[in-house]
């Protein structure tokens, strides 16, 4: 789910979900959380941003447990 959400994030904002500046790439992946979509682009609809941001949650556990659940959440906001 994270990779699919990351692709949607990039397509909609033009940015990667995490900040990679001034930090080792792998350290950023292991230690940093994603930047909320609307911080990158406030014009993205709130509900859509919430779904994609939720799919990028990894800690303390992955938010969406299945692709079907993620898909349904996306369909519900469209």
C-alpha cells in the first residue's frame, strides 16, 4: 500500500512523500515520517489527502491492511 500511496502522492504533488534534503537517503526512509500532502499542495482536496496520508503511515503499524481497503477508501472520496 505504501508504494501505491507514494506514487499517488508524487503524481499529485510533484514531491516524494519524505524529505530527502540534508540527510542520508536510507536514514530518511528509516527514521522520518511522510510530509502531509496538503503541506506540499494545499489545493489537494482534504479527504483525498487524508486517505493517501493514512496509507503512508507505517508506525506504529500500517494503516490500511489490504489493497481492497485502500481502494475502497479512495473510491469513497472520489
